[in-house]
């Protein structure tokens, strides 16, 4: 996700709209931002008096945290040639937490293990 626009640019956008230098759509085109950004910026300024970007909301909580990594490590060491789907099933049996194959892949990579099969 891109970084938030600077406070200076946000102030210039509001100043241009307040000075009637164009409609919201024209100001959006001039500053190369979306129409919804102009609308949301005006609402934020009206409600809070601030044009500061909102803080990052944090995102989704990971299903596999640092406390679950030793379990994954034990599963991989117990059967190094197991498929990711098998690791997911065994992890769910042990912990009761169902994870996707991609989540298991990220955990295995985080542990610096490889799940490539030898032919």
C-alpha cells in the first residue's frame, strides 16, 4: 500500500477547493487524486479540523504467531517430506487451529526450512 499523501499536499488541495479553483472533480484531476479522496478529506477536516493522515489500522491478526512456530518446526522435523496440506492437517489436529496452505508455507519459510521434494 502506498504511503499517505503529505500534510502539505492535503492543505493545498483543501485551499484550492475552498478558493473555488474548481469543482471537487476538477481539483482531483489537477492534483491527480481520486474524487473520493477529496470528499473524504473535506469530511475529515470538517469533523476533526485536521488533515493529518489516519494512523495505520494494523491489518488482520496472524493465525500463526511466534508461539506456534515451534509446533510447525517439530512437524517438519518429524516428517521432512510431508506436503504442506499434510502439515496443515497435522497442525490442526495438534492445536485445533486450521490454517491455509499459504499460511503454512510462510511459517515454513520463516523457519528457513524447505519443503521441496526429492525425486
